[in-house]
């Protein structure tokens, strides 16, 4: 797989964008794979009782999914050396139906000496941000 | 509200988590990670890894086990039904790969109670245990090779929030 050349990158460059889609099956699959069985991610009654509008995606499912844009761009999953986010707004997942999560990646910092690039992700649902300060430090 | 006495507390290294290749594949499918290094041993070795590589957020599986030592302690007074995840950060000192035996040292870095909202920040220091039984050197800073640091903040809403 080809990897980006750090010498050609500049702050503000858009590395790409994609849409990831969650349905209830995706939430159940993530619950099983991660071991996070909190019922707010699969039980409507429980979610409403907890003060939520309905079942919401695991924040970690959103975080874990959107970073794929950066991994595929970098060409190596081991290139991600630091990754952080804030969970600012829950992602509701209807039943039946899907939630569409849009992600755009932009180069935020280039450190040629360290060989690292910080990619900043903007993650939205219907135009509203669901994650804040989402930064992925990649070693190229 | 969360018990502020827990701030600054640390836990001994926990029972090791064995990273299996099918768990890496299962987690990769669940987060839509299609890179061949998560799925195919030949591809992973071709990229210079000894075995399948875990996706960047896989460490949460290991960290959440360690965090439960604190979260599920009744004395910590964390009502899990009123918890929302506030933030998360992974720092990878090296990628996690299949075959790793990972032990975690949990630290409760911060417990802040502000009105009806409590914020608790935990830090998991994750180490790969040596593949061979060795006598640990007294100078060693941890129980093995430092692999990852996971910092997580939970917000707990009180009954009135």
C-alpha cells in the first residue's frame, strides 16, 4: 500500500472524507466485540429511562469507526500513535433505520523532524458535530 | 455522586488479557476496519508485524476491564446507569498485536464533583508481559514493556441532573 509523503503535506490539506453507517445490528456487534454491554446501546426502554431520546451508539464505536479514514490514508494501522476525542453529542440510532456519520480529515500539524502529522477529524450527523477535538497523530 | 476519596488511587497490575487473532478480527469487523494487517497474517507480516495488528481503539477492551475494578466498586459510588462517556485518549508506544499478554495498572487521576455532575478520569497503563518467565529487575518501572496509555473521562449525572 502506498503511504503519504510527509514532504508534500501542508496544514489544511484534506486527506479525505467518508460516511459510516450504523444500524442496530452494528451496535449489537460492537457491544459483543468490545464487551461494553451497557443497555443504553440496545434497549430503548432502558435508554429512555436513562434520559436519552432512545438507543444511542457507543461513543467508542463512533471513535473506532471514523479513524478508519486515517488508517487507510496512512496505509498502516500501526502508524496511529495518539488518538483523542471528546464525546459532545450522542448519535441516535433509529429502529428500523440507520444513523449516517460523516467524517472529514484535515492536516492540522506537520512535524517533518519528528516524522509525524496530526490529522484533525470533523465528525457530524446531519451537519451537527457529535465529536469534538478529534485529533489523530500519525507517524509517516 | 462519585466518592472523591478515590482520587489518586492506583491499583496493582491486573490479571493478563491474552490478545487473540480472532478477537482482533472480530473487533476490526465491528468498527469497519478493513486494513489487511487486521485480518491476514501474511499481510501483517508483510507490513513488518509479528502477528495481526489491533485497530487503534482496540486497547479500550483491555482498559475497560481494568477500569471496572474502580467503576464497579460500590464504595466508588458510580451509578453506571447514569454514566456518559466524556472523552477518551489512546497513546500507543507500540501497536498491540495478537499474542500479546497485556496487564494493566489502573490509576484514578481525577474525581471532580460539581453540583449534580461528577467527572472521573482514569488512566490505564498497559504493559506487555515478557514471553519468558524472568525474574523482574527491581529497577523495572513496570511489569513489562509499556505498550499503551488509555485516558478516559466519565460524567455521572446525579439524581437531580
